[in-house]
């Protein structure tokens, strides 16, 4: 996500004043912020990865590779890339990893909103294609209902086989 803060109007800045870590907002607040972020950003990129790739490479490595791919598409020469938590390896732009960045940086919080809303929308569509796991309800979080669905139905094609979960322990994977 790329912002040009100097080009934002006072009205646009005010519309983003509620930005915070996406986990601190409920579904409706995130959905309300989503179009504001899109309207204010100069460039937004969402990168997703498939479950098979995550299982093959590992979640952390896959996340960093996806973050790198997104940053390559949004970063401009001379940009300082603010990153939530970890430095991105083999990245040609200046970067600053910020622990709890989504709670302290508006740009990282905005990216967090875009990512969470995008994922929640994907999970609602996945619920239609894979009934029985209640993806629309838990949107991928390990809730008691999610674990019960796995115990009842096994894992879906969307579940990571490399994920270590108590719900998986009883299944022969």
C-alpha cells in the first residue's frame, strides 16, 4: 500500500482517523474503512498464496515472499517501506520493520484492513463452495465451532496440512 500523505486532503485524512490494527475493529468497522483506504491510497496490492504452497514452504517463508512481491509492486524509488514485524529479505528498497506496526503506523494499519477484509470476503465465498466448515462464521480462526467442524467433517481442501492443531490430532492426515 502506497500513500502520499502530502497529497491527501484534510477530509481524506479525517476519514482515515479511525485506522488501527484490523483485529481491533469489528467486521462492520473494517468494511467501512476499506473503501476509505482504497480511495486514499495511491497504490494497493493484495497478494495471496495457495494452501499447497504454504504447506510446501512454510507459513513464515510464504508470508515474507508474498510481502516482498507486494512491496515490489508498490514501492517507488526512494520510498521507505514500513513493515509489520519482520524485515523482508533480499529487498532492494529501504525498509523499517515495526513491531506491532499495525497498531502504531497508519500505513500498516491500512494494509491490515485491506488484508483482513479481503480474506474475510474470500472466506465467505469459500463457505459457499465448501459447506459444512462454517468458513463465513469463523473466517479461518480456530474457534470451537471450527474445531468441531473439522472433527465432524475432516479437513477441507482449504486447510493447511502443515498446521499443527488440536483439531487435527485426531485425524489421519
